[in-house]
C-alpha cells in the first residue's frame, strides 16, 4: 500500500472563524468543503508543501514560523493510505482568493459539523474546536 501524504491548514481569523474551500467540479469529491492544502511532493517538507499550496490555491503568503502543527487524520483511500496533517495558522499576508476552488467560506469551528466534507477531514473538527 502506498502512503499519500497531504497537508492542510486551518486558517483562523481574528474572530475565531476557520476558512474552508469548496472542491471544484473537475476534482474528485467535487462540491465538498475542505481545509486548503494539498499533496506533499517528493523531496519537499510538509511545511514547504503547505506554503506552496497556499500560494497556489489562495494567493496568500505564509511564513513557516506561523504554521503550528495540529491534529492529523489517517484514512484508507482506495489502494493508497492517506495521512493528512493539519496545521493551524493565524497570520498570513494577502486576502485569500478561491484560485483553485469553487468558493471560500469563513465558519465557526462548530459549523464545520454541518458541512459536507471529505471523510478524512471530519475527525479533525472536534480536535480543531478544542484548539480555537
């Protein structure tokens, strides 16, 4: 079984809301809400991958020092196994834009329970609620 390492971020605004993005129509699990992020490429650290993904997906800049490791999820995904590392970030430069998604939404952590999200993201909600 191949391990798929994915990083994501819970961007938290000054009001304690978390940013989620809607997966675009051409991607698997289209229409589901997720934490921004993506796959870690070969020879890339998780933090470097997340910084790259946030630049590509949201058009924002994040310093590695502003990424705090948070909870993780482990989930079977077909013939692969997904390991999803969630970071928490409260400081970035720029205004998030949906460059690779069908929309963005700022929500309170408790509201995440009511959103359609990928299976790997769901177990992270309760842990994220405790952090915010």
